[in-house]
């Protein structure tokens, strides 16, 4: 994750699919194609700048350059005055119809370089269909995310004020395992509660959420396959879709815990 905006040249080096100028041959003639870089430029014009980019790996080389990709943006104000957490704008797309154009909200935590994706139950994703029209989808989506920034930062504050007992942390951990591991893969839920830095030796809901997220995404969790009896060690999640699925699931669990622990605070957020 860059601390300064990425240039178009850097974007092209890291994710050439952003610059593809036509859709994959498999899509129909009705498919409304928009080069991703055009939307990136539109978002930059609205005061958000790209700080990270990734694209999915492909098994079929014919799909190379058309695969799913993700660009993360940070607001000019947050680049100018960095805080412990920053609201980010996430742009998803593909040129082979595996992923439609959409803009979502995320949270970036600087202490551990973690990027949470906010659950749809908290923030609705916006689909992108048009550019340069009167009712511009991009401008509307960016405006809505900009408007919700204070609310998301308040949610973080709420989660930071909620203390979890050891039993509650363990319940969170157990609830998180199905997001990453199938039923036949047995792991010790306590392993996902292991912090990797002194700053994370805290019991508040937001810190616990980030500790679990880091362990699930970065892997190195040992377990046993109950079908084969073999031991395994989880690997880092590199799939864009799986990363988002785990992130949104964890945020949703945290929201439910907040509503149980502090109903009035959760409703007010």
C-alpha cells in the first residue's frame, strides 16, 4: 500500500487490465464497455487518489488482461493528514463479465497495513454503468462514500470502546472460522486470536477484529484435514473475491457483537 498516490504508469505495471481497451470476445454485443482507467481518472477528479491496485491471476491465458481487478483510493484529506485509520474507496471491475463495475467502502488500519472491506449490511455498493452523463454513476457513488466517511469513522470509535472478555473473543474467533475454512478442516480457533505486534495486545472489539482478519488473510494457521487425516498450514489469501468475502463477513460479525454488547451505541452509529 503506497503512502502517496500511484501514477498511471505504476498502475499499468501492477495491473495492466485497468488499461484494456475492449471487452473479452466472449461477452455479448449488449455489454457496455468502459475502460477501468477512465473510471479511475473520474474518481481522481473527485478528490480520491489510487494507493493500491491488484488483479486476479488467470488459468486461461486468453483471459489475461480481462480478469477481475481492484483499485483502492484514499481521499486527498487523508493523504494530507494521515490518521490511524482511513476510509477508502474500492473500485472493482473485470472485462470478461466475471465482476461488474462497482464502488464500495473500506477501512485501512495503518498499524498493521490491514484493509477491511465494509459489509453490505453497513454500506451499499454502487454499480457503475455510465460516464459523462447527467446522472453520473461514478460521481454519485463517490459523493455517497464521501458523505458516509464520518459515520464509518464513528463506527470505528464505537468498536474501539467495546471491551470483549476472553470468552467473547473466543466466540468471535469460532464464528469467523467458516469464512476461511471448510467444515472438514479442523483448526484451533485460539490461533486466529494471536496478535503479531504489541499494539494489538488489547481487548477492544476493533483490535480483535483486525487481529482475526490478519490471521485469516495472511495464513500460517495449522490444522488437520478430517477427511485425509493430514496436517496442513493455511496460505495467504490472494484471491480478490475471497479477500472481500472474509472481510465483509468479519465486519458483519463485529457489527452483530456490537449490537449485543452496546445496543444503544450500535443503533446510534
